[in-house]
């Protein structure tokens, strides 16, 4: 305020400089004055907060002064897709899981408008971990369907905070997707980086198992047992893979705002092929450097930063590994640019190594009891659709979205001579796994595929999809063919 | 109406030894429908959408009605977007009253076969599934199961007003653990509960706690109840 008075004084003296004074209004928005207690930071002007859906984050606060920030958040109970063919009713802050990202700076005064859509069945509220006050706002924001509650608070502590619904039964509200992140930047803002993304883990407990088709209800008992069917980033399987992958260019610094909504699991957050240059441990001030895997508590966060040195696909996982490969906890960062052989050479030698006792690994079979409840594909189109869903749920992690595989590790399924040469062999590999060297399209591969716990129907769907995609030989695989191979 | 034979039950809130006595009472078999309610506002114009006093009903009163006498949705779907005042008046005009929360909870413990099904997993899962299913308000009354008492739709279509709907949770206070009536959020919710597994009831109490008597809601309807004694007096009318 003092600054403004001085400038006005100058403009009085020089009439012709009024435009410059106007321009300096922007400069006036920045201040070097520091306060011992964040409570004393004055706010000037009012601003409507920019809210973004994941994986995007709002514009950094930069050097702006503290403001009164209007946050307008609508609660929606809405149906969404967990993975191909699996529907789930999500409860959301702003229509997405995780909820809209809120970006503030220390000293901002937030006027929070929480709206509960009239079609919603339940009352909700919000507990923001960035709030100093009873219930983190839960009490003041308890809002009936078709109503709006307004409350306000001043953000005092910098850091990355979780917000969540805290209406009974709290665990269920969180398990259905009611969580998100609010960032409180320090005075002057976080150091600028090239890319910023918003990633939040959460787990889901459904009546059916992973990939069971149709509308899946929340399963209270599984939630109490802390035994989820899905562990995902950003609300559903594949939210950040394939076409939805995050992107960056070689040489850029990437900052991830990572949260864990829970409700119960702790995340061992890891990016395959990258080392975190910097981690704001638990989203607070403590900086750690050169971290491989950072632990994110349920309803906690971390800010991780790393410079990407080489091109390629970098996979984000919860390194509790079965969550990544069997429950969906995978996300992808695609980095484009020039290779840097000084940093990574790629493969330079491939020898034979066969230790004793290596056996084909197998997945637990489901006793083939699934048949009784299985939805059967009635037409070729349906078969392709179910097959694609199963592919996206099961095979995509290794063989990739367009069957291209990963050079040197996972053989391609697209235009694959090995695949097209022998259907029964393909069925056998899906059923029983495969280990040892094979040659596909002239390239040698020597790795392990596990046996898949799929029903005859599912194998026939997924292989039909594979054979009728990406330039393959358009064979149709029937459940009878699968059964024949299984029984031989 | 059918008779619900009274008894003793343990509500979600209260110490384990605080059993509640519920006297025998009569309850409507079905929730009040759009058609029923239209008749009511025609007979009682004060409760038409354009006439209703703001003190008794907020702006969402009959929100989906296109005018004073035209509802949207099925004629035999439960009426919704009705305030507590309006529901209370409706029942009084029928010589009835709203059920108390204990009466409602007592009657709604029943599944098809038994009086108290609260420990049965499928019963709880049914209710939870309903709470999660969108847009159930526009279904015909009587389309869910008939319970032990012969009453339909206590779970499955809409929430229902009760006479003392906000007596458990009034303010929505969060983590005070002194006042057991007002600790329905987060950890303290678990401290006050007598049956940790009864998630379905948690949600009902939470919903009621979020309402005020002048509020109305898309997913909230009502039905009426009556004392047994009064029924005997009014027997000739039936």
C-alpha cells in the first residue's frame, strides 16, 4: 500500500507519465517486504482462482502479492470408467479424480465456495490440510445436496497439501474419489521449471475383481480389509498412459506434484529410469536430493523434480510392484529429443545366461470358476471391444498401446511374423507363459512372459483383438480353440 | 397403512446400553407420490410453488415442477424437493404425522424376512449400492422390496424426512469429541458410533444432519405415520 502512495505522488508531479504509472500497477503487484508471521501478510485485490483438472496445474503464483482468492468448487457424483468396460460411480471435487488443483501463495485469503450439485444424493464437505482451524474447514463446509457453503481462511504454511471429504463414512467418501491437492507457494513462488504435472494415487475397492465388466459397486468389506482391486494414478487405469501420457523434451526439468489420496495404502513412488534430483519430502520444506523412491503417506504428498536427460518413455509406478502391473498403478512420461550416449548407451551386448532352476512363472489361476458370471461377447464387434478392454487392462504394460512392444525387452505384436505364423502357439503362450529366446520380425528377444489367469472366453477375445489389429492376419480365435490348447 | 409392532432397538448413536423403546405405530406402505402431492397443493394453495413462504421452503421447493400444478417425472414416483414444513403439513392434512427418526429407523431395519437385518451383509450392501446409484428418485413407488412389516421403498428411491430429522447431528462440527451429538466427521465419527460396520446408517444420519427444515432436495421425499390410538378413533374414516 505504501508503494502505491509513493507512485501516486509521482504521477501528480508529472501528468504525462500517467500511463507509466498505470503500467507500474503490475510492478506494484510485487513486493519484497517480508513478514515474520504469515498472518500479517496483507491481501490486496480479489481474484478468482484458476482451477485445473489433472494432470494439469494452474499458472505459478510467481512474484504476485497475496490476494483474496475466490475458489469455486462443485461436488459431482458421476459415473465414469475405471478400465475398459468397468463402470464406477465416482464422487468428485470438480468432476475429476483427483479433484481440481488449487494453487495459492502464503498469505492468500481464500474465500471457498463449496457447491453440492442438486442431483447428488449425499451431503459432503471439505477438509483442507492447508487450513489452520477446526476440521480443516470440514465443519464450516458441510453442505446438503443443492446447496452452497462459503467459508474463508488464510493460508499460512507453504507446502503441498491434500484436501478430502470428511463426511461420515469418511473412508467411503475418500475411497470413491473425494480428494485432491492444494499447493501453497512460498513468498516469491517456487523456482520456475519447464513442466509441471499433477499426479495423485488412490485405490478403489469394487464388488467384482480387477477388470470384471459392468457397473461395479463400492465394496465395504474389501475397504475395511484394505484389499483394493485397483490402485491407480488419477482416478482410473490408463489415465496417464498411451495418448494421455505426460510429455517433456530432453533437457527440461519436470516437476511433479504427487499426492496420495489413499484411503489406506502408502505409495512407494518411483519413476522407472529417472532419479529425483530434488524431493520436497512429504510436500514440506525439507529437501532431499538424488532420491530413487519416495514414500507418500495416505493423505500426504511430495513434490519431486528431475531433469530428463534422455529420450524415451519413463514409467511412473507405485513400486509395490503388483499394484503397478496387476492393479493399474502405472503412468507414463514421454520424453522426446536427441539421444545422449554419454548418459545412456542402450544395449551393447546380449549374451546367454541360464542359471539353474529357471522355470516359467505362473499367475495364480482363478480355478476357472469365473465362467458362471462372465459376460460373453455375442458378436465379432463385441469380441473386439471386450478384447481391446482386456488388452488395455492386461497386455498394454509390456506390449504397448499399438502393439509395438519395447525394443530389446518386449516383442511387438503389430505385424508380427512370430504371432501370425502359429495361432495355437500364441494361445499356448497366453495360457502358459513363455521364456527363452525367440525371433520376432528379425529381432531377437529373450525375456519372460508370465502365464495369464484368463478364461477361455477372455483369451479368445484378446487374441481376436490382437489378430485383427495393427496389420496382423485377421484370424478369429474362438473359446473352443483356446479350450483345445488348454486341454492338450 | 400397516402396523409396525413396537420394540427395543439400539440406534447407531448412543452407548451400548442405551436401548430405545419404540411404541407400536402405523406407517404408510408407500412414499407420497407426485400425484398425491399435486392433489395436496390443489387443496392447499398456500403450499403451491409460487405461494409458499420462504420461511417454510427455500428456492429449491418443487424445483422441477414447471408451474404450480405440473410436476415432471412419473406420476407415481415419490415427490421430492419438498421441505420439512411442507411434508409435516401434508401429513397433518391427512390426519397423520411424520414418523419420528426412531420409528423410521426401527421400521427400516427390516429386510424381506426379519425385523432387524442390520447385521446381514447383503442388506447393508443393498443400501450402500442404492446410495451410490444415481437418479433413483424417478422410479415408481413400490418398485423396491416389501419388508417384514409390509412397507416398501424405505431404501432404494429417495431419502425420507422424519419428524426429528436433525436431533442427532445439528451443527456439523467436526472433531469435537465432547459433544456426542455433533461428531459425525472423520475420527470422531467412529468414536461416537455403536456399530462400526453400519456405514449405511452413517450416511443417513449425515444426510439428515446436512438438512434444515426449509431445505428441500432432489433425492428427498417422505411418508406419513400415525399413532395406534389415533387410528382407533379414526377407524370409521378408513
